[in-house]
C-alpha cells in the first residue's frame, strides 16, 4: 500500500525527510537488496524533474536535497513519489506519493544589503559578474 504524504520544502534550505517502513507486526522492513528512487515534478506529465538524494537502512527510507538545489526550485506546488527497486529483478514498488509545497525564501544569500556613510542603502548582487547594484 502506498503512503500518501504532503511535504513542505523551504526554498534555499537543506531538505530531508524520513519514511519509516514496517511490516504487519510493526517490525522495520529489511531493505537489503533494494535501491530507492525518488523525484519531484511540477506536474505528473512534466518532462523536467528534480531527483532526490536517497538512502535506506533498517526500515527507514530517506530523501533529501541540498540548499543549492532547493534555491533553484520555484515556489509553488509539486508532486513527488518514492520507489523501491529490487536490485535482483528490477521490480519497482511505489511506497510513497504526494504533494510538496515549496515556500519562497525571503533572505537571498546572493544579495547583500549595503549601507553607506550617508545611511543610503542598496542591494549588491554577489553572484553577478558585473556586480549589479540596486538602489532604493
């Protein structure tokens, strides 16, 4: 049975979530011989996707993204799923599916607020090769 789960991903922050998988008796599933595969997309039919880093151990499946990756994801609603792939047979089983809401970041690491001696402020785009300045 597939677990349904809604997640919230903060744009520009490291993202990680664990799913605990147990058998009918509540014991952790043995995930030896399985790979974890997981992606998110804007829509189910989107050709573009973001692949999560994945790991599994003692009944726990983990998916994640680093802060650089989440910074490049536009705020909005997405869909995702997580599959277990049996390495011996390549059999795929979807174990988790749902939606992800990406919330926008407010503090942009690439922009720096500078105040000069006259107390005038301006933004400097630290990632721009031309050191773009935005006066307010």
